[in-house]
C-alpha cells in the first residue's frame, strides 16, 4: 500500500503516514512553526518564574511568558513597587477547631494567630468570609471566627486544598497574577 502524496499542489513528496493531515515532513514542519508563532508552545520554562515560581511557560518567537502569571521570563521584578492587594479567606486548624478569617497580609496575620496548621486559602474578601461564616453557622463558637469541625466544613476545606501542595505557592501565584493584571 503506497503513501499518498503531500496535499500541497506543487509538492510531490510522500506524506507522513503518522501525520494527522496528509502533508510531507517538510510541510508539517512549516505548519508547526507557523502554529507556534501564532499560538505559542507550552513547555517547561528555562528557569522558574521570578514572580510566582511556576515552571510552566509559553514559548513565543519574541520570548517566554509564564503560563501562570504571564510574567515575561527574564524580566526583573521591581521591588520598589508596592505589592498589589490580594485578599484571601484562610482556614486554620487548632486542635479540633477551624478558624475562618480574611486578610490582605496572610503571612503577617497567620504569624499572630496560634494554630497547628494552615489548611487552605481561597481568594476573597470580607463578603466571602461572611458567606462562609453563614454557611457553617451551626458549627460556630459564639460570635467568634472559630468553628467545630463537621463533615460539611471538612469537605469544604478538602475541596479547597485538593491538588494544592503548598497554599503559600498558590498565594504567590494569585499575587503575581494581580501584578500582571496591573500592567
């Protein structure tokens, strides 16, 4: 059984039998280069993103962009600019209780609260915190931000933490995305 010729009218080379379209190897390479220049190619960055630490990037003819925060690979981070405000709702465990709070400075805030473990973070401000407090109101200790563990609360926290090895890396990505959005 013979391989059909390349679909390009002037080309009479045999097509690659494994290719998804009937093109010769040379025309496939030209097509791949063209697609990479218009769509970018997702690949591993040459080194971690200096802003968010991600290793995933998109290679363009003009250079690399971080696939997470879109920071141009190789650009320096201006440490003189104030960091953007990124509000988070945090979930802390202390013994058999969980605290649901919010802050724009999670490292500073969490260092001031006695806890055993940071369970999860989610992007959100006081309005989200209030919704979470209302959602788990039956487990709440008085008018505090501390809650009894329950199947519903545990399931919510587990869902937030699913696939997240390090909540601080997630927070760094949210921060870097905010920097990228700001220009």
